[in-house]
C-alpha cells in the first residue's frame, strides 16, 4: 500500500476540454499553485472547441504546465504524495492526453494515481473557497458540459436531484452568442451585451408546473435562434441577449431554490463556468436573501476549468478511502450517474 503522510500534497492535472491545467494542492484546500494554459484563442477562430486540435495542444502544453505548477509551488516531484487526473467527463481525446501523462508520472515516480470526476471537481472547488460551507448544501453546477442541481450531503455523498434533459447551460450561452455574431466562449459575451439591453422578449419556460428539478436549454436556444432568423425588422441584439440570459438564469436559480426550500437546506453553492454569470449571482443572491438561505459564489478562476479543484477532490477521495487507479485507468466521455 502507498504510504500517504499526514499532510497530503497532490499534483493535479486537468485536460477535459480546452484548458490544459496543473495545480499543486496541499490538504485539499491550500492551493500552492494553479496553472492554466487556455486554448481559447486557438479555438476562437472556429467558433467553438475542435476536439482534435484540443488534444494535440494538450500534448504540447502538459509538460510545461506541470513544470510551471511545481515551480510556482516551490516544490519538486519529491514533495508530491499523489497524482490526480480528470478521467471524465469531457472530450475523449483531450481526457486521454491528461490520463496518459498522469499514468506516466505515477509509474515513473512510483506515486499513487487518483482518477477524479470533472463534475465532482467542480463541486470540490467550493472547499477551496468556502471554509464555512457546511453539509448538507445544494450545489448548482452549470458549465459548458453539465447542468445539475445536487444535494451534497458529504464530500463523497451527492444526490443528483435534477439535470439537463438536453443541452448544458453553457452550451446554450455559447450557441446563442454564436447566432448573435459574438465570439467563443459566449457566456461572458452574452453577459456583457445583456447589460446594454432589457429582457423584454419572453421566451417560454420549460416544465411549467412540473414538480422536478430537471433543466432544458435546447428549446430556449432554438427559440432564440429562430427569433433572430425570423425577425422581419432589425432586432436589438442587446435585448435578445438580456432576454435569453434572464430565461436561462431563472431556470437555474428557481430549481436550486425550490430544492433547498423543499429540504430545509440553508446553503446554496454555485459551481461551473456559468456560475461566473453576474445576473445569475444577482438573482440567486436576492432569492436566497428572501428565504434565509446563504448563497456561496466562487472566485471566477475557480468557476471555470482548473486543476486546483481536481487536487481538492482527490484529497477528499483519499481521506474517504477511495481506491487509487491502476494503469488500466481509461478516460470516459460520460460519467456513470451523471457525476461519476
Ligand atoms: O466549467 P467550464 O469552464 O467548462 C466546462 O466544464 O464546460 O464552463 C465553460 C462554460 C462556457 O460555456 C462559457 O460560455 C460559460 O461557461 N461561461 C459563462 C460565463 N463565463 C463562462 N456563461 C455565462 N456567463 C458567464 N459570465
Ligand atoms: Zn468544467
């Protein structure tokens, strides 16, 4: 068995989409370094992430990103107790680059390897930022690949109360932005344009009067795209952005609030790239304040993809006695039970 010391320092690697990231995290919450090499500028010209290009660039970036993470943390491989890597969900080729690299490190350095779910990593970002967050809490995860309402009962006990039946929230932001002629990634662009407009166009809400916590963003996305395509007179792009944003955000906020209220839970945490959205934060803050619930928001760097969150999750997995991965570890595009 591996001899894991009292203090556990993890070198974490994340390559599930278009960020190549590595971090050194001590005891789950102390981020000694957090390096992110973004490929956004490479993919921007294609209007979205091209999987094959993402994989190739991860392969090029990984050695430098890992070296930088060690340097920033002022440690060497000799100070590392475990390697952690995102094994899913995400782009299969992109994941494989990180998994293969991490396996190589684990083998060469004789260090244990922890396979981490990207979704659980997004949730674990909360433990880095919010030292006072107590179980149980409701977590809304809204990213480019996932949208879910989760009841987090312990580090490793998480119920998926609802998830998207089609697109993820971030995917809808990106597609709507594209149809408005805005660059990738669309979320921050929509947010910026929406601030200049008013939510005057009413896009139908899905699942009206239905008693569950699932989302649907595909119908909303299509309604917006059709609205733009069928307009007979010039449209206000800012109003379209504001109206789409309002509709997307209210689904996320409403479901989280209903889940918390129905369970008497007093904390709601927001994770994932869409969690950076200011309108969502504003709406959730107001709804929580009215209901005596505390809302927890992450610093922007911990909302979007990073490796620090993977290092945090790996630590809590080790503490909970989860088994380390073998060299037969495989990357997975989709995770069992949505969160892995
Ligand atoms: O968590 P993340 O970095 O990657 C995935 O795991 O998917 O999320 C990326 C998504 C993109 O769709 C991006 O447009 C969206 O997060 N996003 C935002 C904002 N910032 C990033 N969406 C809405 N408002 C934002 N401010
Ligand atoms: Zn993510």
